[in-house]
C-alpha cells in the first residue's frame, strides 16, 4: 500500500511565532483560520503536489487544546501526520479488522478568513494519539482546493511537497512490525544516522521513516520522554536542492541514504527540525 501524505503538523504555544520562523526562512505561510472546536487555529504552507505543512496553536495562549496539547504548550514542533484516503469509514473498518483501535470517522470544519467554510472527515488510528505513530486519515467533504492551494512563497519553485516524515520511536522492531501489519509493507532497510543520533528504518518508496535513539541522553530520547512516539522531523522534497540551497537559508547539503539533504536554519524556532531532500 502506497501512502500519500495529506499534511503534517507543527505545534507551538503561539501561532505568530511559528509563522515568523517560517517567513524568515522564505516559507511564508497563509493564515487558515480557527477550527470548529473554538480553541485552535492554524496557518499552512501549501505545495504544488497538494500536500502542506500545518502550523497550529491555541487561539488564546495557555488554553487546553483537544489536539496535541503537550506539543502546543511546550513548543514541541512536529506532532502529527495525515494521509489522504478515498473513504475514511472504509479505512477505519479495515484497520479495526486488524485489531488496531480506531476513533472515528469524525466530521470537522473550520472557517477561512474570507468566510468560506471547509469540511472534512478524519479518523485516528492506534492508541498513541492523533497522527502520532500511525497517521490519521482524512478525506475532504468540500472541494480540496478550498482547504489547501500552493502558497505564494513556494508555488512554482523546486520545492514539491512533504517528502518524508521521520517518526521518533523507542525501538525500531515493534514500530516496524506495526506498520508492516497495518499496511502490508516489506521489512525496512535499517541503518544508523549519527547526525540525528538514531537507529533508522526506512521503508522503500514510502513517505515515512522510523528513528530510535542510539544513546540514552540524546535529544531524541529526551523528546520521546516528553512527547512519546510522534514525528520529530519533516523533509520537504526538492527537484533542485542546489538551487534551493542558494535561495533559502539551509545548511550545506550532504549525502544521506543515496540522496542529498540539507536542514533549514530557523532562527526564531531553532528547535524545529525541518529539511529538504532531493526527489
């Protein structure tokens, strides 16, 4: 089963701070408006391939959020990923039939700043939280172009969309077996990625990978202790990483797993791990 990224989410205590960090990196986002829960609001960076990065926080600092509350309160950054499906109800039945807990389908909405109402259905898979380990699944009930369109800051550039979600897990084998069970995937390639201090599992031609800490005192272990299994980094695809490196503030490109990769230098949010990878 080939998974298709719908979007990924980055959480913080103030939406304006996240937006400023992205704008400073040449990734100006579009304000998307409040959610129908009347607690959270979001901005997004939409790409040409239809995927997007969602920035999320609470409308009022310190509010308790029904989604990703710990990540929002503690400026946890990457917190969730979603995949697009044709039928949310059918996918929940399929996953539940495998003995995996599901929550949904549930109907949600938000109102854009221009007053347009956007609606979608989603469901949560697994017990770790919405999009924490397994992705949550989503399907638009209003035209998708109303929910996301390419942002002016990245439209028509070498940046294509969200290419890889890196998920922090305590150990590779149990998490890998879960994904193999749910999606019928082959055994992943295992390696060590010392730049991230992680043992790394990558599934061929899939837009996600697993990272388990190599050392007990590493940033990855500390992150797992704070937030549990959840995304820890996102990589945006680029068809010309050299041109991207000239245009945007990224580190020197380097080779990794047969591809070229660079990390954004986010001055206002230096704790966020956001990078680009050639596709």
